[in-house]
C-alpha cells in the first residue's frame, strides 16, 4: 500500500463519489471510510467491489474511536467530508450542526496533529461567503459572512482548520465548491427531490418565487479537484471550485419538468426558507491557474436517466 487515506463522511453524496473514483485511480492506496451512517448516508454495499476501501461505522466526534483509527492506520491524508449538510435542518436543529461540523472537525484536527499526517483536507462550501450579488465573485481571501447555522458551522470549521496550520504547523487545504450535482445525493436536495417527485407523479416544490441562482458543479469534477488540491504541495491553502454553470431554481425546475413532459402545473410554490441567499458567485482564478481541470457540462437528460435507473435498482438508501 502506498498511502492510507481517512475519508470521513465517505457514505454521503460527495464522499461516496470520491471513494468510487479514487479507489480505482489509486489502486495501491488504502481508503478508510469513517461514517456515522446518518439518514443522509448511502448503503455501504455500494462500495462492496472496492477492495481497497474499508468502511467503519462511527462518529467523527468520538475521540477514542478517532484516536484508535489514527494509531492503527497511520493515515497519510485526511479528507473531511463528514457533515450535517442540509440548510433546512440547520434552521430546526442547529446544535447537531455545531457538534458534527465544528466539534467533529476539531477532533480530527487534534488527531491529525498528534499522528503527524501529511495533509488534512477540509471539504467546504461557497456558502461560507454568504449572499452574493450578480456583479461580484467572492475570492478566497474575502471575509466569511455565512447566513445559516449550516454555513456558519462550515465557516467555523474552515477557521479551525486554518488555525491548526498556524498554531501547530499542520499541513492543510480547503476547497470551497459550489452546488454539486450527480448520483447518490439524498432526495432531500433540490435536483434528486424533483426527479423523485416527478417519477412518483407528485408536484415539485419551489421556495419563494424560485428566483434563486445556484452555480452547479458535476460531483465528479469536485472529487477530482479535491484530490488534486489534497495531494499537491501548494503554498495556497484555500481554493474556490466551480464550473460556472449558473441557473435560477425556477429555470432548472422547468428544464427538468420538460424532460418529464410536464408543465408549470406540477410546480408548487412553498414558503421561502429563512435567510435564503439569492446567489453565491465565486472567483476560481487560483484553481484554474494551478490545475487546468476540464469541467463537465451539465447534461440534465442524462442525469434524469441515471437517477431513474438508480431508483429502479433500489440503490438508494435515503428514506
Ligand atoms: N452537496 C453539495 O452540493 C456541497 C457543496 C459544497 C460543499 N459541500 C460539503 O461537502 C461535504 C459533503 O457533502 P455531501 O453533500 O456529501 O453531504 P451528505 O449529507 O450527503 O453526506 C454527509 C455524510 O456525513 C456523514 N456524517 C454526518 N455526521 C457524521 C459524523 N458525526 N461522523 C461521521 N460521519 C458523519 C453522513 O452519514 C453522510 O454519509 C459537506 O461537508 C458539505 O458541507 C457539499
């Protein structure tokens, strides 16, 4: 085995895409997935053909377990995907977001310092910058101004990660990506939720008037970007990652409705989310200058097809 990588939250949407791809790219590496298996996790059976992936069901906040794992595996890299990730849930139960996203990150950072890992990579989000405007792209050096308990907990985790670099000389990196799309995302999230509802001939839900702009990134591009940043030795610690495919929620909904041959009558407008950010545009010059990763174009028809197969196979773990 060449490198041993701790992948926290590896059963979640982005984590499982990372494991499925990277376990093939780095056949000699061992990937240890630590996941609490919350409602958002996928079935670990999806990883059954990945011989170099070991799944451990457990909590990143469990100091004893985390210490045991670091002592047993001597991780070279840690990539922290584990998080409570749904903004709506954070408005109802913020404490669990602080617990997992902030305290859990601190537990991992302590162990990473104690066991001298090569690099700690934090998977972050464009939401830490807060609400954007149409004429400005946030840079990595911009002030963090999060709007929800979810994005605040992610911003707090980013600051913790940077403080461990400064105080303990831990080698760290952070990727702040825009919204990801692709397979294995829980159906609480916008795109899978619409596809699932339409497959079941139910209406789709749009917050407010639907005039919220989101910037979509193929999850495969994000996991490639994370891997490039994590294994690199750049002096730059933080990279924004996006493929600049911006679309209003209402326009995205209409494109998906069209694929199903439905019209606006299948839209139900629901009470808007508290503190709903209009948009988040990010400047990705730092990433593009260093990595030259070609990004996929969003193909909604293909995504709908793959989700239909995915649900038909019963691969989907979320209830
Ligand atoms: N999905 C996106 O569009 C997006 C965009 C930018 C950033 N991110 C960030 O990427 C990361 C992964 O997001 P996702 O969409 O895959 O999330 P997800 O909700 O699909 O998956 C999170 C995973 O973490 C696990 N988990 C939760 N609490 C845990 C704990 N205490 N200990 C161990 N495991 C725990 C869950 O069981 C789940 O498998 C998150 O940190 C999120 O903030 C996501």
